[in-house]
C-alpha cells in the first residue's frame, strides 16, 4: 500500500485545526477553579481583555476596595497554625441557592475550648497504595463483630477505590485494600475478571453487615462512541473483603452508577439514580419511587429516620421502604446525628465563583436551617468539596477538601464543641500537606471505638506527596490512609 | 501600576502568540478536541493568573503544558478519541484508519508524532514542551511511526 504517512498526519492535523479554534486570552479576572464549560465561557479576545484590564485597574486604583494592590481571591501559601475560630460571615455575593433559609449568628463571646489533641499518621506506602499509575481510595468501612461501624472491636478495615493499572492511562480497574489495624494494609490481588478488564471499573463505596461486604460503583461497557457507557455495578464479598465477585444488577432504565451503600436490616440498601435493597447482597429490588430521587449520593440512618441525600434535596423514610421528599437542600454532603437533632455538612455556592463549606441543623430532618455559612472564617472563595461529618467524643468533626489552585486541593478539618454552632480549624499541614501542596484529598471517614471507648479516626483518599518532590508527575496520585489517634 | 499592568499584558500576549498554538496542538493530541481545547484554555488562564511567577521560570510553556495535562487527565474519564474526518470525498483525502491508529498509540507517542510530523514542530520545541529530552521525543516519534506503519500496513513496516 502506498501511503505517505507524513502527508496524512499533516492533513489530519490541519483538519483538527479547523475543528479547534485558538484559545483566546483570558479576561482580566483572577483565575478561579471552575467547570470546564464555565472556563471557556470566560475567555474573550485579547483586545477586549486589554480594554477591560485598563478599566479594571483604573477602578482598583481609585477605589482600592481591597486595601492592597492584589485582589484577595487567592490566599497566600501558608501553614495553618493555631486553630482558627470560625464564625458565620456575611456572604460577599448572593448565593445561587434560594430555597435554603439563611441564618446568621453573632460571634461567640466565650472562647472556645481546645479541641482534642489528635496525632495523625499518614500511611502512603507506594508498594501498597502506589504504583506506576494513579490510585484512588474512595471509601472505607469497618467489619466489626456487630456489623455496624464503630460499635465494637474491629475485625478488619476494607477500603475500595480504583487503580489505573490497565494497559493505558485510561483503563481503570476496581481495587480493594484490607487492614487489621489501619496501619498496615494489604492490596487484594488484582483479578482481571472480577475487578478489572478492558473497561473503566471503579468502586465508590463499601459497607459491611458483619456477615457480608458489599461494594458499589460503576463499570464502563465498551470504550467507543456507540458503546452503552457507564453501568452501575455491585461487588459482594463473603470473607471480609478477601475475595470478591460481581453480582447481577440490571435495571430498566439502566443506572449509570451507584455511589452509596449502607447496612439495612439483615442486608443492604444502595443508592444512585434510585434506591435498591437486598437481603443478602445477591439480588436487588427497587425501593420507593426510584425515578424521583434524583441522584442519591448518601444514605444515612438516624434517630429520626432514614435520610437519602440527593441532588434534589433530602428524602426521608421511617423504615427504609417508604420515602418522601422533605427538604430542598441539595448542598448537603453528609449528616451527623447528634442525639437531639441532626447536623448537616455541605457547601454554599457563591455565584459561579466557588463555594464555602457550611453547616446546617435540623431537629427532625424535615426542616433545615444554616448554622454556619462559612467554616473557613475568611471571605476568600474557593471550590470546596465537603466530604463527611462525624461525632468524635463530645465534638463534631467536619472534613472536606479545598481546591487551592486551578486543580490542586488539600483536606481541611474542622471541629465543633457545640453541635455545629462554632468551629475550630485543625492544623493538619504536617500530615495532609500545606495549603498549596498539590493533590491530596480525603474521600471518606470512619470513626472506630474500641472496648474502652477510645476512638480512632480513619480517613482515606489520595496523596500527591510524591508529586511534590518531583518523583512522579502531578497527575500520578497514590492512595493514602490517615489515622488520627485521639490523645488523652 | 497602570503601565506595569499593560506591560504585563503585553508580555503575556507575546508569550501566548507562540505558546498557545503549541499548547493547544499538544493537548488536543493528548485528549482530543473537546477536552484538549478546554485544557489549553485552563493552562492559558492559569498562566495569566500566575504570569509573574510563570514567566520567571526556565521553561514556562513546559510548565503550562503540565498544567493542561493535569487538568485534561482529571476531566477525561474515557480513552482519548480523536475524531474521524468526513468521508464524503472519494477517494478520502485523509486515511480513514489514521485517527483510530493514533488513538491506540500511547499518549506521549501520539503527542510527539502529531506535533513533529503533523504540526511541523522541531524536536527541540517538542522536547521543551513535554519537559523531556530530544532523544526521548525522537524515540516516541520513531515508535509511533513504527506502530502507525504496521497498523496502517504502510510499505516499510
């Protein structure tokens, strides 16, 4: 065959050039992390940018609203030192949400007590959580003698996630790690049939009922344009996570992914574009009006009933079978039961510029009010990724990730002594990286309580520390576990 | 301050005149037209925001290329798909099997061969962009051409 390869490549790149217009220079506006569509939408031709620049600079010189030459959108690199009390602030820009009631609260007069002293150990062993390509731990659960996290001695910790271990950068396999103590971990041997394949497979959550372990996530069916795309997937283990098999999960219409699983009665309840239950994890039946839920990202058992958090708001059920939509608070990422009510952790969006971590309270799950609209205590705006809120002793622990630059993030931890009314930020820069270090993030948190009542915090996520010292590219994250020991 | 800001914009504009096509071409080669364009826009925006720091670097375009790659990798959860050209003409003016064969190259091989053989960049330029040595780029190009010849059944494979 006579084919001039160089000529074909030139013709093809010319064709691509016709498809892709040049990138225009950005308007004079500090760069903030945004969705890809929003990013492109903010780009204007260079000439317009220059004109706007001159006008904006002139206004800044005249008005000087920031008190300095630099606009305060990006915080200076810093190590958070002492815990910073956080009180609600007035929002600089009207939030996009309208249905959520906003409340403000005066700054606390009394100084807050010192939070418990927590020593953190990061387990980021490259031989377990690392590898040639990026790995990501999405969720962790404890297998204990009574089947519920934190209710007794732990037999095992099971973490699930994904590993780009396939033949190319974009073949992602599901991955499982187990540990007896949280400190030493073992990767379950990769099984190309169950966990891998020529597809994108990812475990997003895991739960144990003491007898069996269920992991949920998604698989990509096919790699090409006309392939069916993502489908929800469920994996089952009957030996504390040491071996796994896929169980059938067929729905009509198809569900693209499942993101949450919790023990329910003697079986499990899973959530995604609907809710499904199973007695033994083998066969699954829909619960409630599955087409109405929106996308459920979290199911939470509480004293006042079952909660399902979705992009449509809060759903409640007295028994796990009958569900009702109760509140338009889609910003909630997690909810903690504090005994005499519920405290929710989420984010309040500030226009399209970013978000602020915020806390809501509810007495009964039906009505939610904002307790604290900005845990950071600063007026700067970033994108935040609220992850979890958990009771730790007499305190509440809220964990999220802050996008610090265009694509870097690091975890931020806050503790509240008074059920979410006031918050102290923990200095965790030693274990989680300084504010401007690239690529670490917490995905899930579990609190373990031993027989003496002593609690340990286990967090899982990703660690970009190896990128910091230049030994790997910035996009080659490793999985990581952080163990927080609460000292007496 | 006004003058320095204008000078800052001018220096960034001059930089972009040369850097934008290379960034865009490389990131489109890496991630396809949609994500590649967005990743290039992200890199340019990041460069503007951090221009004082970026322009002091030894290899600013290489740094912004890494910004774009990191962004592209985060966005892209599927294998890269370069689009197929239209097949209206007879005979086709672009070998129809070429995009698929390019998609099956490793990312670095695809970037290198498209920049060198398609867009006509020099090995040194591509090496600066990718943050690699010239010999590494040459190896990527040679291996990519070898795979393409074999897959497209070009004489000499």
